[in-house]
């Protein structure tokens, strides 16, 4: 078993991903995948990820609940933005919801053809590590980044998950996986201080959206692993 | 002034590079840019970088001296491979040579339209930092990577150069620039041990090409900055 890390959806085509044998973990810490995990904890039945605003609007017109965000802000037509606190049990339990965000849902689309696509966040990291170990497959951690650019928070998560898997004997497959682990070792004593240097904290703060940062960085508040069903094009538990 | 880092030519389109105002430093530590710096030290007049084997063969047929490498090995038709030791003063002084390598020359092609493209390596890092500071422009360090994938050695160089510029007051522009600097701070006490973990050391060693590793990691063995002339499509001092 090997674990690899891809720092951007734009780099994904250059990495070896065996579509019959690799679990791809998609991560967007701030905030798409953290938010999806929160929605599943609150009982959402399924999340239909769509890459474009147009698709999300079409679902809205058909009566679906829709979460839609671009450049950290909620889209006007949508029921929810991209904050994990928006998706309360009262609003989402038992529902199918549609979801589109600046980076995370694009990353899902990029890897949709893989053997199995799992949704990862700090909030479900231990459940995810356990899931990957049980499956016994190679793992590729795909960072959503920011408009295809490298970002610290997704890469840090990749390092944390790679580290957990490596502790169980899974090999680090590449330079990227090793550097991500180094990032994790450096950040571990004070994750918040490490993350306070990121570009995205500035974006969230300047849009008065920093309230979810602590939640997005907290480990194991959720013990479930959402999985993308490529036939149904939706995410389920 | 800002310094940014792009970890792969495939990510370059997603970064803001002002073609009137940004110096792009292309780096391929193992070994294209280190080798170019060595060739200039040994008196080469110019290096014509070409992206494809076919172009290099066409130049060879016209009588040019040609350096050509793919997947660490010298191409059969070529006069030189990609080792800095191939380009001795006896062979290259006063000559125009043609050069194609797996990653470095592709990276040059990617950024060829920029305001100014400089060739960077550990061997000319201080001269390069001084050059960038004198120019007073923003700097983008473009890592050649390996087949568009992230690699440690080019990113480490990017961190070292960003660190030198940052010490002189140049701002780190992005998460990527900050992580590259962190890599440099971690590696600095023992660069060789840090680099011995890379994928590329394994490639060089298994092809009996590890003899140039020490040279490629040595600082300031050259005090010149090769610059790409976009009109002439060749690199000069």
C-alpha cells in the first residue's frame, strides 16, 4: 500500500491513479469537505456535487435545497453558503441537497472516475484513516487548492492523513507526500498558528467568515466517511 | 516587491505573472539549470533551449553541438547529456549549443513570454538574489518538477531563494512561497540528508549518475545569471 499527495486538481492528470485500485480522498478544509462532513453528521441523505452555478440553479428550480458558494460568499439564489454551521439537522436531515463551491466540487469532478472517492477533512480524519487501512488499497489525497493553486490547509491535511497511514506501514509514494508529512510535523504543536499564515484565513477574515476556522481545524468531531457514488453522481454514507 | 513560487509548469497558468513586471526564475536542480550555469562558467556563448527531441535533432543535422537528455539518460544522437561535467571549457567555450531535457527546457518554454526569464540553481543563487534585488521587480520562481509533478529539490531551491529575498525585505506572496521557505529552514542544517529522500536521487543512482549530486547542491560555485532572450530564443549572459 502506498499513499500519495496531489497538491492541485490541475496536477491530477500527471499522477498515477489506478482507476481500479486507488482510493482518492478529496479535501477542501476551508470549507467544502468539512461542511459536507457536518451535513452528514446532521443527517443529510445525500449531497449532489455540481461544478457550475448553472447546474446548481437548475436544481434549485426543480425544488432542491441548494448550497452554493463562490469566492467565499454564498450565492444569492442558494439556501446555504459554504459554512458547516449552515447545514443544521433541522434543515438537512433526510434531505438530498445540491452543493457547488469554488474549489471542492471541481476537485470531486476531476477525480470522479476513480475506484472510490472519499470526502476528507480534519473532522473525520481518524475514521478516514481507518477506512483506508481496512480497504487495503493505494490512497491518493487530492487537495482542492484555490483556483488550482497550492494551498497550505489542504496540503497540511494531506500530510496529517499520510502520516497516520504511514504509521500503520503505508509507504509514502512521492516527494509531495514526504513534504506534506513534513508540513504536518512542523504544524502539529500549534496548528492554528501554522494556519494563521495562510492566504485563505485572510479571505475568510475580510469577509467576516472566520467563525468556522476552529471547527474546520478540529479533529474527529465526526466519525463517518462520505463516499461518492459514481453511478448516481452523488455522495452518500 | 513580492516573491512567489510555482511548484510545476502545469500550475503556471494559474498564477499571476505580470508579463511586463515579473522576473521568472526557472530552476531544474537535477540537472538542467545547474548544467547551463556550468556551461556558461566554462565560456559557452549561448544555449538554445528546445522542448522536443525532433528540434534538437534538426539542429544537430545543421552542425550544432547538442545536449539532449530524456529520463536522466543522454540521447544517442547528442554530443552531451545533462551532466554539468559534460560541458567542459574545451568543448563549449565560444560555442552556441542546443539543449533539451526532460523537464527544464519545457519549463523555459512555459514561461518564455515573461518580462525576463533567468536561469537559477544553487550554483548561482547569491548572484541571482543580487540580480533580482537590483532589478526591483516581482519574482516568480518556477520549479521544473518531474513530468509536471512536484519535486523536492526544485521546491527547496525556491525556498532558499525566496528566503534570501525575504531577508532583504521582499514579501512572500503565497502559501507556496511560505511552504518552500519552511522546507529550506528544515533542510538547511543538512541539505544532503534532506535531498537523499527524493525520488530523483533514486533515478540518478540507479542510472549511475549520482556523481553530480554534490555539485548540484553546492552554493555559489558560479557568479553569473544566464538570461533568456525572447527575441533570439536563446540564453545569454
